């Protein structure tokens, strides 16, 4: 199906639906192994974020435009139903905002490696060196988007290699960096209106422990882990947990889903 300018893939069968949202510098293909593991028991809805598709012209999108795109996709594929969000990187940022604006449409949230990034608590836990790293790679990618063309693509691919992107860097394009441009320049309203995510539903948060800096605060994960039905898991991986340890990640997701279903059935 096509929801506006975004092609949507719907795979698998089951009474519940996953909506899978990737981040930088990925496309819907990030979730290939997860869809294979889930599609026998769940419907899997995935798409490439607006502006990330290399086949389309370079364009930036506002926070409202991305969130409303997610809303349209959920309404088209799961009318009247609640969904489980499976999110990574910028997919976490946009998916969390969707979950807070439309809590009635979200049954569960699985966030991968990005939590309350940018919050006061998170910034307090970052060392000066870590803060400099964040500014360095984000401004670089914002400039890559602004420059565009072959040189912008080269900049984006160079950063993907530096950040140990597990996919093919040649598939990375400057157009994928527009969220950084919007964030740092305030274009299209910026992201100032975005709120730190506080889940209103059960949440599984998975993160990689083998990174130079974290994208969540310890206080935030402690609150998540203390919530009934929620869980926090750290993996011995980098940022792309689902790619570096796909079997273990898939097992953790299905086990958490099954545990939640068992609790719901016992009530």
C-alpha cells in the first residue's frame, strides 16, 4: 500500500500488529530479520521514513509531518486497533512522539538504544568528551544534508563508516540526515516542542552497552524497569542491537511479548 508518499509493507498474520520504524541511516530493510522471526505470529507493518528513501528527491520534514505520516499508516493498516511499536534511533524519537500524541493507538512500545536522549538528566550524565562527540557527528550530518549531492553523500557515508554502521555505507545518502538539520537549525519549527517520552503503556527498552556514549539516562531506565510489565535489557553490542545480535534480540522481543500476553490472559 501507499500512505501518501510513503510505500508501506505489510507482512505476516496474527491478531496483533507491529509497526517497525528505523532511524539513521537505514530504511525499512533494517528490520528484515525481525520480520522473518515475527511474521508467523504477528502482522508486521514497516516503511522507510519520509525523506530517507534514496529514490525520492531530497526533502526535509517537520516533526508534525512525520508523526502524522505514522498516524496515517497506523489508521490505514490497523483501523480501530492498537499496535506495538518497534523503534530504533530516530524511529524512537518519532515513534515516542506518536505514542504520546495518540496513546489510544499504542498497546506496547519496544525502543532500541534511544531513550530520553537530550533530556536534562541525560545531558548531566554525558562527559564533556561525549557531548563534543554528539555535536561533532550531528553537525557533520546536518551539513551533509544542507550540501547534498555527491559531496553530501560522501560526508554521510564517511560518518556512517566512522560510527561503525553495520550496513553498506554506499547505500547511505545525505538526504537521510535531515532530522539533524532540522534539530540544529530550527528549520520547519525544529524539535523544541518534542517531549521526553514517558510511556503510558508497557515498554521494553533494549540498548547496546558497547558504545562510547549512551542515548539514555540511568534515571530514565530505572523508571522504565520499575513499571509493571516493562523491562530494560542491555546487550553486549553497539548501537544496532538487532543487526549485531539478531537471534538474541528476536528472542528477547518474543519472550517479552509472550510474558505480557500471559499476564493479560490471567486477569
